[in-house]
C-alpha cells in the first residue's frame, strides 16, 4: 500500500505551433521610382487588393500626358504610327498603374526589409 502525499505540481500543456506562414507573397518592383508611402502596419490583416505601397506617380503621369497627344497626332497621319503610339500610351498607363502596389493575398502583413517610412 502506498501513502498519498500532497505536493505542488506545475501544470503545462504541449502545443504544436508554426513559425512560418502557410503562404508567403513576394513583392517585386515593376517600375523605378520613389516610395512615398507604406500603407499597412506590420502584424495587421490585409486583404487582396489593399494598397500596400505607393510609388510617386508623377513621372508616370507626365509620360502618359506626353504620349497621349502624340497618339492623337499619329492617328491623324499613317496607321503604322498609330500602332506605335498606342503601344507607348499603353506602356505609360501600365507604368502608372504599377505605381500602386497592392496585396495579392489576404493575410497578416509582415516585415518588409526594403520598405521603411
């Protein structure tokens, strides 16, 4: 027969945790420019399509403004020039659109080594 003794015992549980996210999203610059804002806080939830960073759009707005009248002038001339200028306007618009960097996934925003306010 064993005698029962009262004593303090530490209570603990084992849990399986994860240090890596289940999904990572890589952010790559598509245009060169000055980063004017970081629009999220690390550790906060972001949704797909949320604006994360803003690159200064001024140079891209100017390029678009310059390409648009050249296109109009080309449309009044030869059709080959029209195609070239349509491509230039499209490229200027794409670069301007890339000045806004948006989240590609839903998740929690984390550390971004290259972007500091």
